């Protein structure tokens, strides 16, 4: 595909994908303090999020399993991990309920 684009335009295409520095530079302009990179691979998704300072969440239903995550030789550790993607939605829904009921106790308030 890249060769076809180059052949038809005579211009070298800019390849963007994780862990592309171009993509991360664009994300950093928005500020990484409120970002969380979610992925199933330690060596691409989690590292991609950690490099600019994002929080990271590993989903164990894909490439990386819990034994790989906890292996002593693994030096890439996400901030959070969960078994499957629906767990993320359940946690978000629970957090939203807590914020609605007790906004003064929430760490997610807009103060």
C-alpha cells in the first residue's frame, strides 16, 4: 500500500501508528494528565502510553495474559489492569454513580 501511494504521488508518505512519535506528539498537545492508554500489549500499547506520561490500563483478554504481566522478567507495568473490556465500562458507570451521589468525595470533580 505504501509503495502504491509513493508511486502515484512521488512523495514519501508519513507513516503514523503506535508507537509513532508523530501520533504521541499530537496527543501531548492536548495534555496527557487526563489520558489513559488502554491496550492489550505491554510492548506497544502500554509503552506507547507511558512514554509521554499517560496513565495506562492493560486488558488481559488480548495478547498479554496475567502470567506474562506478573512474570519477574517483565519490566513493563501498567498503572491498572483488568480482565476484559466490559470491566472498564462497569467501573466507569460505578464512578459516575459515586460522583453523582457524593461529588464532594470524588477525586474526579471539576474543582
